[in-house]
C-alpha cells in the first residue's frame, strides 16, 4: 500500500470512500456470524447430551435387570421427543445445512473449510447417524414387552448397538463443535465469510 496516502501516513483523515470500503472488507455478515455461533452452541449441547448417554446413562441402564432397562429406555425415548431437545437437535441440523451452503459459496475465504467440514460432520455424523442407526433401534425397542423373556437377549443387543452408534454421533458432534468454533475464530479474525 502507498505509504504517502493520508490514511496510512497519519497526515490526514481517512477518505470516506476508502473507510467504507475497508469496513466492508473486514466486517463479517452478522446473520452468518450469528448462525455460526448458534450452530456451534447447538452442536456443543447435543455433544453434551450424547456424551452423557455414552459415559454414564447407558452403562447405568445396562446394569439394571433387562425388564427395568427396557422400560427405562422406552420412557427416555418418549421424553426426548420434546420441543426443547428437538428444537436444538433439528435447528442445529438446519443451521449446519445452511452453513455448508455458505461455505461452498465462499470456499476461497479463510474459515470456509472448517465451516463446511463442521456443518457436514454434524449432518452426517450426528443427524444422519441418529436417523439411520439409533432411531430404528429405538423404534424396535418401543415394540418390545419388557416382561417378555426374550427381552433379555434383545436388550443386550440393543444396548451394544445403540451405544456404539451413540459414541459415533458423540464424537461427530464434538468434532463439529470444534470445527465450527475454529471457523468463527478464523473468519472473525480475518473479517471473512
């Protein structure tokens, strides 16, 4: 840049036109930044819920007699279908989908890679895994009679499979949160996206 320019040399005021252009180049679009923060927070919240299930809820349910474990998990699966949890879970998925599109449209800018990867990891590793692997197991469990003798075998299979896929979606939600936070930091530090 020309060091004799008044804006650089300090010998005068910044021309209005130069100042406006410079501000546009370093400012992040507030709605996009808000969406990035909302998706990162939502992904972090979901990671926390899934981490709780992986670290102590499922191990505790596994220790119960099969009939009690089945009944408890059936109750959890009913109670999780509430506006607060579904709002965060589905809202984060919608936000991440939008962020993937924004990242693709701004691929050349700093932070876009992390933004796209974070959104995609949440969509595939958290949302899709839930829909494809955990929900079908929950549906099968809902049809199970806890008092049935067959429930002992089915409960053991359910806990093993459900918990494995819960570990996957926990790791994915944690990874998505980290990548989205890096994207926020990178794009806000450089004024992009």
